[in-house]
């Protein structure tokens, strides 16, 4: 069986959660000798360090830790990647099943039209784009486009969701499609770093800087908690994104006199992300909505407990206490920053131990047979 995955950016790029989640999925499939897999992506979000380390060449098959991928060059926008379109049209009939990512992504839309013409089997991973909160950005344009896009995606074998919460949300807008649910997975065997618990004191936000992520609320909660926690504790914000929102966050930090307490670290590559997690005490995850939140799995991989709001799809934290599942409010976040900063050593070590238990629920060993069964059903 031959499977093809198409995504806007790909590991070692860290532009978004799917960069790593698709990598883990394809790598796990390869390790089980399930199929011949190839990823088609674009030369986007790759650092010079990663390009050199993995010997990445544009428009050529590269091997990234056992995963075959082509990073296509493009002119200004990804739709102007003539190498991609030529390769896709020439080779798509070789593949039993193709995966495209993101409902509103131009490459996914145009690729789906090509699949329809050539009668290729494919499925679409929604990646959280059909949540009400996400649709609020450019709402009228998106709502106008959806009837057209639904006709384009009509031949999709199924829509992939990572949680039941995402499926429920998507079915309100896309009721006439088949749905399949399987989570992002990760392979703990690929953990590279040793944890040093003694140096952990800071709180961490890691991801895209966007209004949807509620980073301003995290900063406000930290400001309200700051006088009741150790003065050495900092809030680290790693990532880049919307320039207007980033400037707003920096001005908010300045206005609250937190310039020495809230540290903007900019974009981090995968290795830097892992090292940063190992040095942090808690990861804060407080978005308006998420289809999954792959950064939580990466935190668990590094035995980093989390503070997560109840509106996100991580109710498993109620049973496996690898941190705190809290009310979706600034006051609740403030209280748990204070509470977690004063946690005793034994309780914190219990949370660290529970990170391993939670991670096992999303391991490739546990979930891959389910995913393979679904993919074979539609191939």
C-alpha cells in the first residue's frame, strides 16, 4: 500500500502542530512497515541549521529521520509551486490513499479538484478550522466559501477529526460527509533529552502568537499572580505569529511593568522547543478553541506538567493528573499559577510521573492499529 501526505509545512519546521503530528504518524507507519509513505510539503519554516543538519534540498526527496519528504520551492505563494503541481499530477495515481490538511488551505482546495478529475482516493484532516471560534476570523468570507468548498471536497472519503469535540463542531457546518476520529500520536522511543527537575521554575507558553491562543489572558493572569509567587519566576513566551497581536502583547507586558518577568523568546526549532520544555515547570494551554493541541503531547514527552482550560479537549486530565484542568477564566488561571508555584516536591513528582501515564494513551503502540484499520477501509 502506498500513501501520500500533503501539508503546507513539515518537520523539522515548527510553524504549527501538524508539522510534528504528521511526522509522528508517518514515522510510526514506516516503523510498522505498513506502507510506502511520502510527504509532499513546501520549503517553509525551515531554519538554516535544520537545512544543513538534514541535508534538505528543494524539490528532491529528503530523508528526515526515516521519513521521505519533498520540500517544494514556490514563488511568493505556495500555489505558485510548479514543481509541486507537476509532481502531483504525474504521480498521484501511484498512491492508494492521499491525505490533505486544512479545509481552507489553498493547496488542499486545488489538490482536491485535481483528485476529483483523476479519481484519486483522498481524505481531509480538518485541523480545527471548523470550530465556531476559528470561523470567527474572516467569518463572512469563510461562510460564503463553504458551500463551494463542500462541493469541491464532496469526493473526500472521509473528514478526519482528532477528537469527538471537533467532530461535533464540524458536523454543524459539514453534515453530509463521512467522519473518522483518531488522535495525534507520538512515539516515546524518540525522546532524546534527560530531565533535570532541579532547574524547573518558569511557566511556558509555546506556539503561534495569535489572538485565538489567549496569550494576553495568560499575561494578565501572571500579572495578577506575580506578587504572590517567587520573584525569580518568569513567564516564557516562545513562538512567532501575527505582528499586530505580537506588538499588542509586548505593549501589554510593558504597561503592566513585566518586561523583566515576561520574556519573548521568538521562534524555536524542534530541538530548542524540547530543551525549553525540560527547563520549564509548567506549560500553560489556554486557547479559545483547539482541535487537539499537539504541544500537550510534546510536554508529556518531556515530563512537563500542564495547566489547561476546561474548554479544550483534555478532559483526560481529570483522571490522569499530569497538571491541572481549570475553569476557563483569568481568575482560575491566576489561582493555579499561585497554587502550582507553591506545590510540594512529592506532589510535583506525582504529576511528572502522570505525564508518562497520559503519554501512553497517545502512543503509537496503542493507537496505530486503529489508524491502520481506518486507512485500509478507504484505500
